[in-house]
C-alpha cells in the first residue's frame, strides 16, 4: 500500500463554548485575534455570524513544531471546535492546542483542558493498493463478473469496496471505516479512497494491516 494524498485530517474537540467563556465576554476580539494570528484568508463577516451553522475560518497558516507551514481551517460551534489540515490529525491537534492556548493567555479564559469533554477524529485518504480488493476471496472475481453481466449487456467492469459501521441502535457517536475505488480515477491506477473515524497515523496502519492480512 502506498499513501498518495491526505484529503482531510479532521480533529473535533467537543466542549460547551459557554464553559470556556463563562462570563460572556465579547467574542468579536477573539475572532479578530485568530484572523491576525493565523492569517486566515476567509472569515465570516461579523453581521453574518450564525452559531447554528458554525463560524468558519479558512485558508489559515500554522507553523508546526517540526517547522512545516501548513494550511488550516477552523470551525467554531456552540459545542466545540473543529480543525482541518491536509497533513495529519496530529497537526490538527497541535494547531488546536496552540490556538486555544493562545486565546486562553490573551483573553484570560479558563484552561481549555478543564472543559474538554471528548476528542473525535476523521481521516480521508487516497492510497494505491497492490491488488484489487476482489482478491479477498478466490470466488469474488467470478461473482463480480456475473453481477456485471446482469446489470449491463456490455459487461462493464466493477470493483468492490468495503464499509464497516457501528450499530446505530447503540448510543454514542457513530463511527465507521470505508475503503473503495476512488471516484473519477481509472481502475488501472489501483487508486482507492478510504475514510476512517481514526487519527491519520492509525488509519494508515489499519490499511496496512488490511492489505497484509487479506490481500496476501
């Protein structure tokens, strides 16, 4: 397996914003400070802020501890914050830690660690597989061929994907894992799209385990 691109590395930190701003200080200075600190090129106009939809700051720049300058997007909701990068959820976490620590120091907010309720992750990748997923079982290529012949007279080629999802009947956040042919790319490239409710590094390791276990 070869990693081709990180499409989204999303870190979601859940906490009630009112717990972080218990005395209702004005938020406009906070937003201006974020824009200046991280050079966001896109930000909502003050008269267009809608907490229900989320307040989104896009195309910002953040320098990681490793010295890399990366593009970041920050969305603020009433129940938490979301950071997106195209490098890794580790970098997204590092950005959130930096941003919230900066605001805590600048505006005398409580330490964010005292209000955080939960951290969630979402990772989307493009990878190249050495073999088709149909190799998971010796009878799968023949089955897919029969399926193709039944849905199209021209026997259009198909490729399979996999999808794992948690039980919606059990309370809590729904999580899942997908691995499927990447849209708009020819099968000859062996390019796959994968989404997982995991940190980026864990997502990559899971894909490597899948390939080594099932596509020997």
